[in-house]
């Protein structure tokens, strides 16, 4: 159990460091630029702010993903221990414990699926505002010609 706690601590420390760096980049992008003089400068500043925001969101999603992976590893180890325990029991008892073993397997499957869906959605949604702005700029430039 101490190893699992150390792994969680390592994930949190790495994620916290990444989040601090990303957060610093975000605020620097947001406030370090002088007032815009042209439409193109406004466009570039907006894009860089949205890209920094996407990185911030991505850092959070990556931390959540890493913690879920760690939880799944721990649950997988518990499932192996459970299977070893059940294998040592008399054959008459094992049918009674099959629902517990099936629920543990179902929990692992659901955890993996939800982790993959969450990470995919988070990373795709993090860049949605940036893609929307770029699309609007293309339409705007196309209409201006």
C-alpha cells in the first residue's frame, strides 16, 4: 500500500508542476501583450490565449488520466490476489464467490472504458474554442475577399 501511495504522490507532484508551468504560460500569454494595434495582432493574441487555455485544460485531463491508470493498476493487483485466494478455497465454495469476481472484473472494464472516453473527450474539447476561432477567421477572411 505504501508503494501505491508513493505512486499517487509522484503523479500529483508531476501534475502539479506541469499545471504550474502551464498556468504561468497562460497568464503570461493573457497579460504580457501590449494593447492590440491591428486586427491581425488581436487575432494572434486571441489564438495564443486560447492555445494556452487548452494546455491548461490538457494538464488537468492528463493528471486525471494518470490517476485513473494508477487506480486501475491497484485494482488489477487486488483482482489477482482475490483470484489466488479463491483458487485456494474448496471447490464447493467458489460458485458462491463468482459474482464478486465478476463484479471486480466489471469494475476494471468500466474504469478502463470511462478513462479512455474521458481523456479523449477532454483533449478534444480543450481545443474546441481554438478551432472555432480559427474557423470563424477563415470564414471572415473568405467573405472579405
